[in-house]
C-alpha cells in the first residue's frame, strides 16, 4: 500500500511506501503529493506562490535538487515526515502497566485485544507491541516478570491470536527509513507492517 505520491522527473530517494511518478496524471488520487521541480509547477500551477510549499489541499511542491539542493532536501524530508505523522496521529498507544492499572482496566484491555480481528504483534527485546483496530498496546516484559506473570504463556497467547507475529530483528532494517520519520518509535512497526501488507 502506498502512503503518498512524489512527482519527479529525476531520481528521487524515498521509502518504498511512496508512489514515485514522473507526471501528475500518474498519482494515486487521495494521497498527499509532493511535486518536485520549479518548471513543472510553474507550468501546471501558474498562480502558485514561489515562497509557499503549499499548492492546494494535500498537494505540495519543492525545487529540484539541481535548482536548490538545500531546499529540496529540507522539503522532501518534511513531506515524508508529515505523511507518516499524519498516518499515525489517529493511532492510540496504550502502555499496559500491571502495577498501576486496576484489574478492571487490565481485563478491559485483554478483552479488547481478544475481540480485535487481524492483530499484528511485534516482539522486540523486552517489549511486546500488539496492534489492531487503531490501537497499539505496549507490554514491558521485564515489568510483567516483576509481578510474577508467566511471560512464556503471555507471548504464546499473543502469538496464538495474532494474524502476524513479528519477532525477527531484521524487521527493523526493513522499516528503517520509516522509523527515521517517526523519531525511531519502534512501537509503530506492527502498524507500518499492516499498511504495507494491507492487513
């Protein structure tokens, strides 16, 4: 699944989640779009403001690398970050705290996880992230050990109800560019996986 469009006549490096095309008529309608190149923008948007990155709703522009290298790099990084931040703004993260949460709250969380279809989970070091239905639940395994929870049983249950269970550190390399745009918050990996694999 693509998350944004980049229109550029020259080679542009961006995460695989972006639809990179040469002309505006090749974009995926409805996705945020960055047009690269003064000539292309001035021809297709004759009333644009050269000092403003904004062209119209969900449409932005910048210079080519050969026109203004610093501005190009700054604007492209801003656009990529904006797209990922906009995607994650509706995601609610809940840190599951077995010490401070009341039992009633913990049972609600467990019921929510079990009732959610297409769960994607990610085990990384001492953290287990469970994504589904616009929620990410974070479990600190060292904290669960501290309260004498059966970690193997918990991981086994989550693995059993998950449609996808990620526990390979190579997944971090696969989503490295995405994580840069999200301040290296690895809790979003199951969500990014669901976007990329349309889960």
